[in-house]
């Protein structure tokens, strides 16, 4: 059973994470998190951060040719169908 301090810290971390995601001064990233969460129906922040990190890495490092190949393969929809979530 979690101790009171652990529960407090976990709750505080979750609130800080939500505050970060919806920070209006970080529009590019908060919009990204919001779109990913809605598209994949993700409620768990850990899953959201993991997927966002990978997608942001791709977006920041791919060339136009990479995006063309990626788009043609439709890999994201094949891997993560919104109706199925991550399970």
C-alpha cells in the first residue's frame, strides 16, 4: 500500500504533467500531446509521453523523402488503430 507521501508525490507529478501538457506557452507541444491523446484515445500519461516522444523525434529528424515513404506506408494507422488503443 502506498504511503501518504508517495500518494502525494504521484498526484503532484500527475498534476504537474497535465499542467505542462496544457501550458498555453508551449502551444506546439501541448497541441501535439492533445492530438495524440485524442487520436489514440490515450488516458495514461506515461503512454502519451512515450508515443509523443517517438513521433516528435520522427518529425524533427525526418527529411521530406522520409515523410513521403512514411505516408505511403500508412504505418501509424497499421500499428495504432484508434479503435483498439495500445492494448
